C-alpha cells in the first residue's frame, strides 16, 4: 500500500559547483569594517514602515546577524594568527585535515583549524580566545556583559534554526524559564524595535571583542601576566623603525568606517602605546 499524503514533486540533482562566486577575493579591509558592512547590508532588507514590515524576513535578518558575527570571529582569529607570533606558536600543535592542507592557500590556512568550531554562544567565544589566541585571564566586565546579552541572541537563533522560531523548553531554560514559560512552543515575533535591539547587541559584542583582542595582543608584548614591564621587547620605540610591524596589528583591528575618537591615526595609537610601556614598573 502506498497512500499519498501529498502531491509528490520530482527530485532534482543539485549542481553545487556553480553556486559560489569564484571571482571573490579576500581584501585587506579590517574584519570589524567587513562586519559593519555586512550588518548594514542586512538592515536595508527590512522596511520599518509597519504596513510593509515583514516578520518572517526579520527572522532571517536575525539569522544573518549571528552568521555575520561568526564570520567576524573566524576572520579576526585567522588574521591574528597570521600577524602575531605568540598566537601562531600556540596553534602549531592543532590538528588540520588533509583536505584543508592540500586546498587552502597559506593566507587562509588558519581558517581550516576553525572548521568544526561554532561561535554562537558565550562559552564558545571564551574558549576560542584561549584555544586559538592564548588569551587567558578574566575578561573585562563590559565584554562579559556583552557576551551575556549575545547569548540571548544565540538562543533565539537556535529557535529559528531548529524549530522555525518556536521556543523550546531548553531554550526557555537558558533565557529564564519563569519569565518565558508562557512562550514555550510559541513562535518568535520580532517587531522593528526588537530587531534593532538584537542587531545592536551583536554590534556591541563585536566591538567589545575587537577592542579586547587588539589591546590584549599589544599588552602581552610589553608586560607579563602580573602586569610588570618586560625588559626586552620587540619594539625599538622609534616609530619609523616599528611602523611596519605596528601597522600589522593596527590595520587588522582599527576601523576606518568608525574612526576611533581618542587616537585617529596609527602614529597617535603608537605614541600612546609607548607611553604605556614607559609607565610600567619592573
């Protein structure tokens, strides 16, 4: 017996080889600026006019926002490993698949060690900073708060990925069961303001992470784990001589789109860095 419960559709063999942009090339744009541009491209998909606002499309924008965050994490880790010797040395023992080894160019090779890593969650991000960049110690309070809020975004994203927006019990527990018990098995319904707040949460955590990683990398080049001055450093403290190396760090993290208010040039940032080193105690 073969009773149809629906009209069947003919299957179609998918040729995935022609579904990717083979003309794409990586740029020297900073990961933070790539993130900002991608988020802005998602934002324009939503019409804030209540009459034209599409909640299903809003759900897709939320999915895209978390995807952009994960893309930022992969890119900033990859770029850091390429410029920072301490991070590179720390990753040397990590396993790499044979397929990645024979197909990746050197500049993209660090991405291969991230193949099985998910950044959709607070713990995932924290562990990745330690595992790939060897950044230890307590995170700054502002970053902890940002990651806690981002964890909520990830729970909503899980609802969309696995249940087309319906809130499962596991997700409700993570978000707070008492406050969300009435919402269990109810679909996500984002208005325009809620969607903006979710995107702002993603923006905040990316900017906090970008600043944290940048400053942490520079600090460990001049101070030990106790915050004491390292007597022998890689810097000469003469800008013309240090410029090429310093710019590798600066141009990996500093936004051109959102220029920092306090030091809007590499030279100003370098001068502040030198002053910080000279103020340290041995």
